[in-house]
C-alpha cells in the first residue's frame, strides 16, 4: 500500500516532463513507459488518457504521463481498468482528495486479500508438485535399477 501511495505521489509530481505544458508524441510516451502504441490508444478509448490532437498526432501532457504511471501501477498490483479509472477520476487538483484516498484504500485492502489467497494457493500447488516430482523420481529410479527382465 505504501508503495502505491508513494508511486502516486511521484506520478503526481513527476519531473520527467519538466514543463507543465510540454507535450510529447505517442511514440515517446510509449518508449518512456515501455508500452505499445496500441496500449496507449486502448487506454484513450477507455477514457483513461486524454491526449490532445494536432491533426492525427496524439500529444500527451504531464497529466497524461502521471495518469499512465498510475494505470500501469494499478494493473501491476491486479486492479481492473475499471477500478483504476474510478480511483484516478476522483482526483481533484484543488481538493483534499479524501474520497479518492478512501476508495483507493478500500480497493487496495480487498486486492491485498485476493493476492494473499492467490499466494496461499500457489504455495500449496508448489508443495504438491514437489511431492509429485519426488514420487515420480523415485518410481523412475526403481525402474532404472530393476533387472532387464522386469522392465517392459
């Protein structure tokens, strides 16, 4: 949770685009965040990013840059795009953002619970697979050490 809050603060105060009014093209935005052009267009179609247009050229602002960082962080920790949009859309640059922070905390607590359950399931599957592999190795060793007449 602290990591997400810190990332949100960094995204909001990013210096990657020094001038607040600096606009970058879609290719540069994709390179900076290691995403595809298609991904950026998809996020735009979903209402998550709002680049300005000069003809057919998409130009991304510092705000879009910060939003993309939050989108990618949200996806990394398992939030749906709908959840990410809900949290980001509550941001008010002139307000206290209490509602946004409460929603983010609530969703984060639920997601943490889901991830912990997934980790338990994965740990159990790893243990069971280890036992299975041990059994198979033992069976294979028994067959390899058996007399030729017994192998068939």
